[in-house]
């Protein structure tokens, strides 16, 4: 599903070039469960942003479902984001003045789904995540775990092909974090590709495939406790 | 995102920061109100002047002594009256078939007295024809008699104000008053409505023109009012008057002839221009309100960076972000304009009720103009913030909590 071919992302800080990603090649199949780990500044967030089409590579080709996407224009990339990619953030990023229902409804509005269908889809996703009774609450009336569940509902409501999670439990207590992970893994079992960036080794270990980044390069790629050969 | 969804989203946003939205709205409303109020004042002034001209009498041609033109003569001669406009000049104008009537006017001030009350008033010497030309009305008695205009008669007609002050309730008709050292018998009293442009007949005493000429010891008339038989004949009459007076004044065209329509047209033009000018100045306040909208939106953009970043992450393209902010700005400006139109129209209605003598008139094009302007001002001034929002770096916007 995801095919990265010699991807580099170079930032220019002052006169200095920083290689956030340095010639990475990577394939991720549909329905995989991948964790990306590594020390701060190793490039994991940059990788996630690239995968989510929030950033463009300096060099290399990114193919999504066999379509080269890194060269698409802004409008087309936005369309792929709203149809195929779901984001889950550490800080939830719910819109504070909108209710849980309205926050989840937003991506459907952007996709031009009609109101009746929106309502039905939002209800069903909120119900499946166990927060239907919180539908009319605003984010400040929700607990951290509930907020993250609303954010996950927002990511799932468009039925994306992959879910990109950046430290999804980083701002939650253990129990809520655990619940959130259960929900994400449950979705993964239903066929959704799940890519999690995390510092937490316990969370990282749960993934069937674990990628370790250091200095912008993949230094380890383990699938089902089998170390894969690194692509050149 | 359908326009309905965008508007709903915008209303959410505006409702969230009520005070700021309301203040912006008020600024736009004040601008609109200023436009409506000032243009309706201007239009009212124009109607007022028109009405005053109507009361001057219809199909009127006014002859004035002297002629304003630049000549090569020495400066002191400029604008002076070489020849008087005499009573005979006036009477000679009656000859033309397009002329319905002629009223010579002699004007001056003199003390009048009755018993031991005395005051200085305006004296208007004229003939019986003045009554129809100026569409005067009498409260009591009769007007100056139709006799030979060259005949001096010791009669007068009083303005209503003077009659009240001089006679204080006593019967005035038939009484003798003194103007300077001459005695005049009161024939009639004008109705108090007798007030029109340039001349307050309320405070004037009317006497036969020949009497006034001898009273002021002069040959010279102040004006000659000539009434044409119809509007289309005004220009004919004007040409005839010029010709006639030129012959009588040894070939010199030393008078100024104006038609009422000409003056009215000039007044209309001037006041229209003034209204337009004042209206334009008022539209500056709309532009200022537009700047305020831009300011509010810029603040809004920097406050909602995370939200914008999120919208982009969940797939809103840049043009969507732009339209969100433009709709926000346009909604603010149109709401403000709506409030301004409603309050402006109500204010004009209230003013109209307080000052019934002044014809306030709401100008339709000003409302349309204000609406269009506030729309464009809202649109234009939101474009920059909207563009700024759309170019926001998603990653940076989302990296902060």
C-alpha cells in the first residue's frame, strides 16, 4: 500500500542542512500494524508527516496504492488526506467550540456527505467507541480518554485506509491510554493499517512490525519477531 | 463543504467570540447608518429647495438689474448697474402674448408705526398681480387693488406677524398706519403661510409700487417678476425680455434674466453633488469598518492556528480555508450592514417625525450602495487574513498544544 523509494527530507536551518530523513526506502502493506520508534530528533515525526501528506520529501518517490502522491498538487493531496488518511494526535486537536458530534462530523462535511447520512455515520462511530452519550458535550466537558476517543472517531468516520497516530497515549493516564490502544488495535484487526509513532517501549512492542529510526535512517525493522533485511 | 455547512461553521465561530463580533458588526452598522442618514439628509434638502421654488410661483421669469459679466472695463465699473430698471420697463413687458402677468418689485426698509408702537420692517412695493404670481393667501380683507400701477395709493397689506405685533388683538382692517411720515390704510392681512424662499412676507408690509418708489425716492426696481403662460413659453419670454429691455436701454443688455427652471436645475445639480460627496465621505467609514474586520480576522487566524492546521490535516484544501475566512468576514460585514440599514431607516423615520417640516427621504441607491460596499469591503479585507490562514504550516500549527 505504502511504498517509499529513497526518500530524503532535508531542512535548512540557517546555513546548515539537517537531514531529518536520509534516503529511506520502506514498504508497508495494507492492514499492517507498525510502530515507529527512536530517540528525539531521529525523524519519526517527519516520517509520519510525510506518510500523512502534510509534508513533501526533498528527494525520492512516495507511492500510495501505486499512485505517486508526493508530486500531486495541494488540492489533490488534500483529497487523499480526507478520503484515505486518518490522524490521531497526542493533543487530540478537537475544535473547542464544537460538540463531540460536530467535531466528528467535520471530515464528512469536508467530503461533501449530506447531512442525514453524516448524522447516521457519526452516531454509529460514536456508539462503537462507547461515547455516544457524550455526543453533545464540548471537549472541555470530556475527560482526556474521552477526548482521544472523539479524535479517533473523527479519524475513523471517513473509513480511511490508514491511521497515523502520533504518541496517541502520550497525554493520557495508563488506564485511558490502555483503552485507546485497545480501540486502535481493534480497528487494525478489522483491516485498517495502523502506524504509531511513540517513545513508549511498551506501546511500541505491541506492534507486529517495529521500525527503529536513528539520525534519519532506519536502523532496525522487525516483523513478527523476525528481523527484516534493511532495504538499500 | 457545502455553503450551508460553511455558514453554520462560521456562525459557530462568531457566536463563540460574541463581544468581538458585535463590536465589528457595530462598526459596520455605524458606517452604513452614516451613509443612509447623510444621503437622506441631502435628498431631503433637495426636496426642500424644490418645494420652496414651487411656492415661488410657477413659470416664473425673474428680471434683475445689472449684468454679471467680465468686461475689459476698469474694476470699479464691474457689476455696477448702469441703468435703473424702471416701472415703465416693467410695464412694457406686458406686451408679449406669452406673458401672463408682470409684477414689479421695489424693496426697502422703513419704520412703521401705529399709535405709539413703532418698528423697522421690510417694505415691498408691488402691484395686484403679485397675488397670483406668488400664490399668496389672505387671512383678512383684500389685496392691493388692480389699478394703474403708476398711481400712488395710500393703502397697504400687512404680513401676519406685523399685524399681530402692531395691533395686538385690535381690529387692523381700515386702520391707518404710518410708514415714515406717510399714512397708509390697512386693506388686508396676509395668511401666516405666506413664507417663501428668500423673502419672509410674514414680516413685510406690501404697498403699491408707485407709493414705494416715492417713499424711497427712487426710480429703480429691485426685481421684475414675469409669469409666462406656460412652461414651454418661459424661454420665449426670457428672450423677449432681453430684447425689449435692450431696446429701452439704448442697446445695452444690462439686465440678468433667470428662469425658475434654470435656477432649480442648478440647485438640484449642486445638492445632488453635495449628497454624493457627503455619501462618499460616509463610505470611508465603511472602509474603516472593513479594516476592523481585517484586524479581527487576523487575530482570529493567529488564535485558531491549531484549528486551521487540523482542518488541513483532515483534508481541507487551501481554497476551503480561504472560503471559510472570507465567509466569516463577509458574514460580519453584511450582518453589520443589515443592522445599519434597519437602524438608519428607523432613525430617518424618527427624525422625520420630530421635524415634520423637513422632508427626510431615504435614498434607495444609498442602501444598495452600502450593501455592495460592505460586501466588497468584507470580501476584500478578509482575503489577506484568509490567504494567511491557508498558507499556515500544518506541521508547526499542530505541534503546539
